């Protein structure tokens, strides 16, 4: 799977709200989706499920769960179309903040 693309994350630490833009991500296979993860002091927490049926840009706003603790990074994996409670598919990237 070719997944070259770019994500930009604007994180407001005061409100614990993120704005994420995605550009040039390869469309998912019919049974797959990209899943973003908050990397927290308490482990990986699902942030968003990104079903990319087309290569059009996507913009999402999301809240960091209040019980997630400190967010130390972000990761993206390929999961089943319904998403996963924890990463189980190929990890595309993990970035420490």
C-alpha cells in the first residue's frame, strides 16, 4: 500500500483540542481505514478513524480525552474499516511531541 502523504497537527494544550489536516494520503482498501492514536503516559488511545475512499484532503477536529493523561506523541496505523481499540495493523508512523 502506498501511503505517502502529509499530516499537519495543530494542538491546543489549553483546551486539549487538536485540528488535523491530511493531504495526499492514498485511498484505503475497501476493508481498511487509517487510525490516528494519541500516545499518552497511559498508553495508546484512539484519536480518530480516517476512512479515505478518495485522495481528497481531510480536516478533522478532535478532543483529547480528559482521562488520557499527558499526550506525548501521535501515531497512525492501518486498521479494519470499523477501527480498533488498540493498534493491531501496520504502524505507518509514530512521532513524539
